[in-house]
């Protein structure tokens, strides 16, 4: 349901049509799980400039995550480091990932047809094919057929909060969102399913903060975060592009 709604929303944004229909469609899909469809709605609202509405959705998501124990699951088939433990993997895998469970937090996955609902930095994760010349032709064909990007729900929530508060000009809360994103990654590294993407989004936030506050030291810190992303996934990683861009002193927001 979320892919269908988000793809329609992306087409509506692309064609500059009225957005009310998108909101109605998103509302009909919110009951599938705790986070993923709500985060897609928030991403849609951020992408179309409805920042106050996006903030309401994001605060609701955080309240839901804090209200009760949430089972985190990746429908992409990825495993996090903690899943290598037999007890943990068994606990998560019994019954598979049922998207109809209202205590389930699924990773957020965007297909290329949803591109207009995706923040620009996350699009780089989707279009990282061809960044490195080392990939075989088969690698490129396979990725072109299934080009998508996935991100852990709590990581994406903090990232969208950072963008939203920045767009609203609330620097204090924007920095608080950055702190939340940093702690989320540092405290739950082994539990994240898409660690390289998490590091790349964190690096982008640190980089934007450095440009905003004119602190060159933060740009160096952003580069170190991108390097951590490469350590977690050396190949087919948008961090390569970020690092080359920083070395060329090219700003990206």
C-alpha cells in the first residue's frame, strides 16, 4: 500500500498537481505499521514544503515509538549485527515480518518511482550505482532493475526532524535532532539494518551544520563520518561521492 501511495504522490509532485488527494491516500495506509508509512507521509510533506504538518507527523511517530515496546524488522531481508545471535534472530524471525502488526517498526524503503517524495541526500543512496568503476556489468544491470533505498525508521525520523527544524529556522531544535540522530547511531550500531545509510545521513547533517554555522571543523567531522560509512560497507556506497565532493570543497544541501 505505501509504495502505491508514495508513487502516486511522487507523480503528483512531478506534475505539480493538487496535493489533497495524496494526503487522503496516505491516511488510508497509516494502520499497516507504527512507522514506515507515517515516515513516508512526513517525507512527502517535507519534500513539498509543508514543514509544520511534517513536524506534527514526526512528533506523533516519536510518541508512538516511546509509548510501548516496538519490534524492529527489515522487510528487505537484511540482518543487523545482533541478528547473528541465535536467540535474537529466532525472536525476530518467528512469524516473519508482518506489516499488519501495530507494534512493528519496519525500515522505510523507497523505490525509484517515489523519487519526488525522497529528500535529495537520500536520493544519492538510491542512485549510487556507477559511483565506483569497479562494478561489473551484471552488478549495474541488477541494481538498475531494482534501484531503491532503505533506511532504519528511527534514523529517518531524526533526519527528517533535522531537515524540518532547519527549514523552520529553529536552530536549537535542529541541533537537538542532530544530537538525537548521533545518539541513535552510536547507541544502536549493532541493531541498525542499514548502517552505511545511517552514517551518510548523519554526515550530511553534520556537513549542513558546518556550512550553516560556518564551522570548518564540522566539515572535517562530516568526512570522518562518511569514512565510518565506508568501513561498514566499502563498495557501492554513496559515501565515496560525499568524500570526493568534500575534497573538492563543493557544497551540497
